[in-house]
C-alpha cells in the first residue's frame, strides 16, 4: 500500500515540478525576489504579523473561509451571518469580496482578518471592490513578504492594516536560500527580531489555518469553503483549467497514470465524492500532514461538507452543528 502511495506521490511531484517551474512563472524565484524587493520599504515601516500574537481574543475559535463550491452549495455564508458566532473570521483573499457582500463583515464579526500569500498580479482583483473600501479600516491584512506589491498597495489604500510574515519557500537550502537572505534584510531595519515564518502548503487556505494556530493563538480552527477538490459533477473541461496548469498535462484520460493524477475519491465523513487534480492532491496532502503533526490541543474541524479534507486529527461536522455547539 505504501509503495503504491509513494509511486503516486512521485507522479504528482513530477507534474507539480513541471507546471510550477515550466509554466507558472509567477511563482518562480525571480518573482519572489522582485516582489520582496519592492515590498521591503513597507515591510520595514509596517507591522509584523507577530504583533497579532498580543491580541488575546477571549474566544480563541476561528473560522477559516475559502472560496470552494461548498460555500454556495450549502448556503454557508447565510448560515454564518445569522449565527451568534463570536470568534475570529479569517478569510482567504479570493473569498473576501463574496464574504463581505454576503453580510459577513467586521461590523458583525469584529475580529476579522484576510490573508494573502500568492505572488501573482491576479490577486489585485481580490481587493478591487467598493465594499472593501467600505470595511477596509476594520480589517487586518496578513500578507506574505512576496505578495504582489500592487495587491498590497490596493489593500492598504482600502484602509486595511498590513501585517507581514515570511512564507517558507526554500528554507531547506541553507544560508544562501532566499528565505535566509530575505530574513536578514528584513532584520536590517526596525524588525530586529525578524518576522514570523510559516509553511504555506502552496495555497492561502492552508496558510490561513497555519496563521490561526501559530499567530492568532486559536485552539479550535474550523474550515468552510476549503474543498481542495472538484465537485463530482464538474466537467473535465472545467477541471483541466485549474490555475492554467492542468491543461499542460497531456495524456490519455483512460490511462492508469491519468487516473492516479485525477482520482475520484469518496469522503466518508460527508458521504460524497470529489475529483482531485495534481494541484489539489499536493495541497490537501500538505494540509492533512500539518494537521496531523500539530499539537494535540489544536482542534481542526472541517465544516465544509464536501471536498477531500478528512482523516486523522480532523473532525467533520455540518456548519449548523458547529455553530450551535460553539454558540
């Protein structure tokens, strides 16, 4: 069994290497360096995400909101809006506009955060809406030091207070790694103790979970909209467009290799199926590994009601059940 899983992982890693380094130049080393360089003056003059550790919230429960299809399929935002939940709202940037327009606002939920880790220019659209200007001065933004500078500028102009952290991308490379060099440059002015650094798992949803645990001191972290998979009813034309990457995978869809890269899996916790692609396999494997290795006192609840995030150390329950239980 382990050998089969290992072989699958090798196939996934081969595909991920191809799509990340041969296609999606936005996550290349050059983009990290460029974005960091352009952000550096603001990093020096703005706050560290570590400052958020000082904000001891009485109710240390967080809901992380992704933008997966389950949000709409199960009417989660409406249910959350009508609830008495008084913990933290930690929103992924891609979901921010939808969440605010659904009535999940800092006026209703004062402990409101948004997270950005993606270095690509496309992320600016996540902050380009009048409703963000309306609520921005009540939102705390947690940004990776390699976030797109124009995206951070847009958020800042909307009134969002910026807090910086390092995303670990090549720390294993030692003293000459980008992470080591950027950390030294950050400490050269104002941030003598450096910025916190976290594993991102390659996506903002996993990053938000990590930040809830390591920075926001949350003991219970609940996920909604974190599917990390396609709906069983999605067409292959839709699936192959994921982030512009999957279309690079050219092979017979009836082959065994293709079935390994795009498996249809059963979620026993919610009695449903979903389809994974190599990117979602990479993301979900990382998140589940982080959850498994987190301290025992960190409780992760998946209230997404779909997708592929299930397994050891992951509790699954419907959002209504969670909101009643933690009201």
